[in-house]
C-alpha cells in the first residue's frame, strides 16, 4: 500500500510540475545532462532501450530544441547528443516545480513524520546512487 501511495504522489508531483514531456523523454534528457554529450548507443544503454527507440526519443527532443547533435571532431562519423540551453532551462523549471510541490507536502507533516522522512533519506539516497 505504501509503495502505491508513493507512486501516486510521484504522479501528482509530475502533474504539478507541468511536465511538458513524457517521463521517457524527461529521463533521456536527464541522462544527456548527467552524462553528455554522448552517442546514441550510449544513451540507449543508459536508458535501457533499443537503438530505434532512442533514435525516436532523440528526434523528439531535438525537434523541441532540447538537445542537439554534435559531430565528433576526432571521428566525423560519430555524433553525440548534447543538452541545449533550452533543455537545461526546462529541467531547472521542472525541478523547481517538483521541489515546490514536495515542500508544500512536507510542510503538512508533524514533527514525528518529518523525523521519519529524515531517517529514511540515507536509504533513499542509496537507492538513487545505485541508478547513477
């Protein structure tokens, strides 16, 4: 039951953030920000999708001006996907909205519940580190 509640809160957080992109596109954009510039093959590995899927994902992000392809100077046959300033702005805006949503929710908690959240943070951070 608690897992379902957390998932529901994640959905509420995404809706509150006004994400203009699907979770798949946001995840790819975050990977480009975190690891980029990177090849389509590497991005597909990071996202756990097939090369045709990552091609479609990058095409959508490129169409929206959120990423750009850069030709590798050492090997012009290789292109890498890089975050654009607009992509970085979108991620900052999305994070600000999600953080504001979460802050409003945390403000509703009493001291005991806040202490429980604080106690859980190291475990949650460890889970996130495993994904990085």
